[in-house]
């Protein structure tokens, strides 16, 4: 770092220069660490949201697979089960779609007051 001045630098001012230089460097490094932590926190939130959605989708697809197996049956009980479970599956699909449409609401960092 180079220090430029309009007037000659006095000896006691020149002695303070290394301390000021060190302080500026310290604040710069602190800002870099802060930005790095923000980036890591954001990526972790994206990962966690993706993991939850993947888990939800996997469970929903397993339910759908089971329901398609039941749908192939002609039994009355199978038809009743389909009528009960299809609305629930529809609700789960709507919930997952709403999470996909608004992922930022879940990933916003929460700061303590």
C-alpha cells in the first residue's frame, strides 16, 4: 500500500502508518470472511431446501406407484382406497409445487436481533 500526501509526512505520522495499514488489512479480511460466511450459509440453505423437496418428491412418487398398483385391481376395497388417497396425494403435490414456486421464502437467512 502506498501513502500519498499533499504535504510532507511528519515522523510521528509516518510511525503510525504501519498500524493504520494493518488495521485496514484487518477490516478488509473481516469483510471477506463475512461475505464467505454469507455465501456458505446461502448454499447450505439451498442444499437443505433441495434435500427436503427431493425427500417429499420421493415419498410422493412411492405413494403414486402404490396407488397405480391398487388401481389395477377390480376390488371394491381398492376403489375406496383410491378415492380416499388420491385427494391426499393431490394435496401433497400442490404443497410440493408451492415450495418449488417460492423457495426463497424458506432460504432467507434469519438474523438474531
